[in-house]
């Protein structure tokens, strides 16, 4: 942390508009001073994901005074013993590292001698014992730790301590600094180098950033280069992991920002030195794209779509502190406008990033937001990063996932669809839960839990999708995307590690198959048109997981028929009925009513069941359209969704001589006709005048 950055923090601390940030800093510093947990030679932390209720996935309540009692705040269940006790230890040191960082900044600003003494003791304790901590950890697909059970958590913790040291280390005695360097930072750097991951991954970004920061603090260029350079170093992580439009390849907005933060920490550490990342345009430009990309996919209310291993629904406000860095670093007025609007809307400007990186802003009284609604109302197709957002004037939005394979955090859900109204999910991607909760591996990480095509009940193998056409017309917006299997090739092949246990797919079930999905959003309708090419006899399931209640008209009967290759206990109240040539379902989602009309080129059976929602102690209503591929080797499934009081009385599909299809949708006040033609990678969609 150079002197200019320190001076920024000191200057900001004297300004009223940073009062919340200073108050937050003081509160956390006070919490740090109250910690009674002493570091010993036997510290052995375990995985934080274990610290969740097995019933509902909720994080357990952490209490410094109750290291052996762990209660769920949602259902009240008390959990004791392992792995909860060791997970508590890991969390204790993680929290202490974060609080040491806050305490150090506060001490540097206010020269509190009690804080300095506390920090000195903590650093010396860690330096005394760290080298003797036992290497341990058996978390799947993760390297081990010493204080923690995985290399990732070790990296988080040591980066917090390294940042704390940058603020107060110059106040320690020379022999104390040497003791900390030799007992803590240097052995930790060598440990992280020994377990640096040989893949492109968010963990590897954390680990290489930590190594690079430690090398800089130690004035050891060899250690710093071990973090930065070569295959799978930090620069390589950025070059291969950031997709062309700026999205982190693992395909979840939470992981996108998670991978970004350690890059920011490193950038601040080396700012103004010969290692400044602004001296490397490819790195700095990639960081700029990482800030820009998420803003194009904001949904109403400033929320982000939940995709892949996104563990919760989050919005831009959760990550607004990073834009304090971006505003000053890049000087982009868009970031400054975003900050101003979020803070004017009631978000407290209380982050450490605000204090260290922020600049004074003109005060704006609260009122209606302008920038975030504008961004949320703009459609966007990202071919390079694999997402499309369709929007209409009524507040409905669609996310089409035509992304490259995302590795460990992928959900095997190529061409998945999410549909919502303002903040209300209609049928959407639920993300996932904490990884130690059974529903994560049993349900959420499988094709069938998403609104996409599943063949023969099996998970989709790795493949990269293609955006093949898109357009914004007078009548609405549309996009066509496709995916095929057979070559076994994908963008990240050779750049990621896929343990056998993380490969649940069945390549033979998809070999030689392809799917094309065409989506259009008008003021009245969502069109979901799917073409499947596969071997004769292939079973095709198209699930829609609706966050609402179905109206059960028709001849539904209970069934025990198997749905997918997953555990059948996940499917409750299974029922089925044959579909008619043009069929219909009606739904109630909150205060909305939705009509779903559908047609298929082959005979179709409808299945329904209640399946896990997120959190998994509640359900969604799933509708599955099932058919088999005929002798022609292809099938079409066409769905039309009408919401917001749109009365749809008729829906017809007619195949034309040129292999196009004419779709006519009619209601009391409108009639619209669409023509779609799909020949290989050539897709056309247009509305015809009536």
C-alpha cells in the first residue's frame, strides 16, 4: 500500500461523507480487540461449507463464546461435534484475519497503541506456530492447508494479514518484522507455491495473488514471479479465465467478483511500483472488462441472474465497494454515476474500499433510480461470454445461457432458460446451496434441475454453445443459440482439472446430438422454440421448473415412472398425462397468471412433480415434456408463454414446404404470426403482417 493510498484514506477519514466507513471500521476494530481465542500450536481448521444446517442449507450461527455449539437460525437445530467444531476453528481464524485488516487500517489512521499491541501479539503468535501447523485437508478437488483445510482458505487469510501488515508493519521493531517475515509470510509463501493449482480456476487466482502479494512484501522477486508468471500464474489466470466480453469463465456472477477481488488486492499492493499492473495493458484491460460485463446483465432491482454455482441471489449493491476502486483506477464516469445512485438509494458507504479508494462525490437525495433501471431495461447478447438478456417494456426478462463449459462449477445446463417479471422468478435458474448440503450434488449440479433439454435422463457432457443469430425488431427481441456433442472439444479443455467424481455426464447419451433453441420476447409473449437432432429412439425431456402453482385440468394420473437418472426421492407427487396436439397449462405465480401453450412434432407425454427449490426446504412445480426422436432424427418442441393478463385463445403450428414453421397466436385483442426456419446453423425468425 503506497503512501499516496494511505494519504487518500487519511483524507477521506476526515470527511463527513465517509463517516459510515470510518464508523464501520471502528466497530470492527473494537470487535477485533474483544477476541479471546488464543492461537496455539494445535490449531486445525476445517471447511466453512461444513458450517451449514443439513436440513435447510442455512449457515449456522457463529459465536465466539460457543466454539462447540452450532445452531441453525432458520430451523433451530443444534449441531455438535465434527465437522462443525473444526469448521468453527477455520471460521474463527478467517474472521480474525478480516478483523486484523480492519484493525490495522484503523490503527494507522488513529495511531491507537492498544490496537498496535493487539496486532503485534497476533502477528507474533501466528509467526511462532505457523511453520509447525500440520498440513491437512481432504476436501474434494481442493489442495490442503495448514491452519485451514484447503489452500484457498489459507490464501484468503494470509492476504488479509498481508494487507494488515502493510498498514502497521513499519511500527514494529526490526527484529519483530524479521520474525514475522521468517515465521509467517515466507513459510506460507513456500507452502502456497508447493500447492499452486495447475489449472485456471477462481481458487488459483486467490492462491497466485496471495503468493504475488507475499513476494512483494518479502522483497523477493523469485516468490513474486512464482505467483505471477508461467502456466497457471496470475497473469495466465487472467488471460485464459476472462472470456472475450469480460465474464469470468466459471459462469456465475458471484464467482466473477470472487475472482476479481484478489486481483484488486494485488493491484493495490503493488500500486506505484515497477510491478504496477497498469504497466501491463493486457492485464489492466481485462480487469476493465470484468467491471463492465456484469452491468450489461443487471435485472430489475439491480439483481444478477443466479447461474451455475451461484450460492445465493445477489445484486450490484453487494459488489458496489469494488466500483470504488474502479472509479478511481479507470476514471470511467459510468462507475461514478453507479456509486452515486446506489448510495443515494440508501446503501451505506461503509466499506474499506470506500475509505481507501473512494473520492468525494456530490450528494444526491434519494429518489427514483435512473441508471440501474436503464441498464436493466437494455437487451444484450454476449457471444464471447455466452449470455443473452431479452427484456420488454412491461418488466419481463429472459436469460439464455449459451456459454462455454464452465468446469467444476458448471451445472451441465447448456442452453438453459430463465424467465422472470421484475424481481419475481417465473421459471429460473436457482443457483445452488452450500456445497456440504446434500441438495447441491444430488440436484442443483445436474441438467435436470434446469430449464433445458435432457437426453435419455442423463447429464449433458462438456460442450461450448454458439450464438448463431439475434436481433432487435419492432415487435421485440430474439436470439438463437445451439450446442452439439461429438467432438469432445471445448474451450477450457487442457486448462482445467475434472476429477472423475466431477464428471457425472453420459457421453454416449448425447453423442452426435445437437440442440438449437430460439427465444423471442414480445410485449405479449415469450416464444421458446427448440429443435433436437439425435438418434432415433432418443428420449427427450424438456423440464420447466415453475415458481408457482399449476391448474390441474385434464386427465392427470399418479405415476412411479422414472424421471431422469437422479434420485427419485427428489420428485414428489409425480403424475402424468398424454399431451394433445396443441396443449395448454395455466399457472399462478404470485399475483401473476401465466398460460403455457405447446406443440411438438412427435407424440408427447406430460409429467409433473414437485422438486427442490433454493433453499431446498421448499419446492417448485416442475412440468416435463417428454417425447422420443423418430426415424427422421429430429424433433421440434414449441412453447408459447403468455403473462400479464394476455388472453391467448388459440395457438397453431403449420409446417411449410420450405421446412419453415408458421406459428399463429391469437387472443381477444391480438393475433400474431411468426415464421421460423432452422437449417443447420442458419436460423431465421420474423413476424408476418396479418
